[in-house]
C-alpha cells in the first residue's frame, strides 16, 4: 500500500506532544495539535473558542519559546494548527497519522481511542507515544482495522535532538505499517528507528530507567549529592551533559515514576526488580509536585538566571 503523510494529528500538547508536533512541522508536515478544552466557568470562557484552546495554545507557545528550540525555523510554526478534543476531534478524519501523547494512564488512553475510532478514516495510522504501557493493552477493544494500523511510536525528549525512535508493533499490527514507519522515521524524521518487542518499557526505558533508579537508591545508601552524580554521569562518560538528574527533570519525574512502577509490576521474575521500588524522597517530590521542567522545580529549581539544585 502506498502511503504519504501530509497531515498528522498529535493528541496531547504536553512536554512530548507539543515538541513532537514541532518536529513533524520541521519535516514539512501539516500538524493538528489537540488537547483538553479550557472549560473554565469564568464569564465568556465556555463559549469563546480562543479561550477553550488556551491549554493547547499555551503549551505550544511554551514549547516554541524553550531552549533549545524544537523548531528548525520560527516560521514553521505556521504548519501547526490547534484545537481541543471536544470541538475539533472530528478533524482527525483529514489526517494520515494520528499520534497520541497524553498522560501515562491506560484508562484515559483507552477512553480517548474509543472516541478516535468514531472519526478516523479506515486505514489511517494510529500510534501511541507511551513510555512503557503495554501497547497491546492500549488498543484492546478496538476494531480489526484499528488494530492492524496501530502500534507504538516512542519518541524521546527533546524529539528534535534525540535520534532514537522505537516502533512497537503488537501481534496484530501489519508488517506493511511497521516497514513504512521505519522508513518514514529514518528518511523523513531523521531518526535512528528500531523495532522493539512489546515488553515492559521496551528497550531504551528498560535500560535507562533501571540505571536512573539504581543511582537513586545509591544516593540514599551512600549520601551522594545531586550535582556529584550529574558530574560523574554526564560528559565525563561521553553522555549528554544533562546526565542523570537534569535528564529526569527534562523527561518529567512523573513519567519516570510511571515507567518504574510499570516495570516493578510487570517484571515479576527480574533479579533487579527491587531497583524499581521508589525511594521515599522520590515519593515526597511527587507529592510536592516537584516534577521537573514542567513544574519549574524537580531535582533542580528553575530560576530566572540559572538552574539551582532543589
């Protein structure tokens, strides 16, 4: 089957969704970026379209203004249109690829895909950017056509700069679709595209989150400081200068927690299963909403002039 991607719908405008939308725009693809509506009860908000789209518009603006920029050129922003799930979901019928990047909760993803199936055209690609939820569980209950054209496409943050793209098919995903996504990811999006099994946290997060969680427990055990760990696990090892804790802030502590909990629940016989138990200080950070860049405070606190360790 010949496919051409002219327009993509990205569902969810958070840290990942907004930046994935920007990277598709970099590749010359038209993007429809959707998120939940602002249903504020303030006077005029509920019926004003611009007000109902403040969540997605604010998220996209924040992404574009971030450094390093997710766009090759500022003018590529014109390739992205915005909307919300209540008013604009029917527009996905115009799209060649529907990519979900909402919160890492299976129940919410399944609820959204139930609505997606109402409007998507038969044969349209549908993918999830989950960090670790089993892909087969996400499409459970969907139609045969949906399942054949569904898989995981796991981008990494920031998607403009991190080259890895994981393709995670289920047993029902068509081989034609997998082959197309591998080619498109490599040739159009500039990714190092690999096909993964639908195993807990796939490949990169299975390894990466294990490494991070092991270090978190080492911090508790030996009393290492955040900046000491980052000094020893960044550029000095040939890794990104964001090292361990800054990387966690960029990705989001909440995402790391979801993946770690999923690995603990699903890797029953893994000899290193205990590494995925959350240390008490991580639980406390989560309670305080110190989730990283998305809340301006995580292991580091974002101030006007610099990042300061929390």
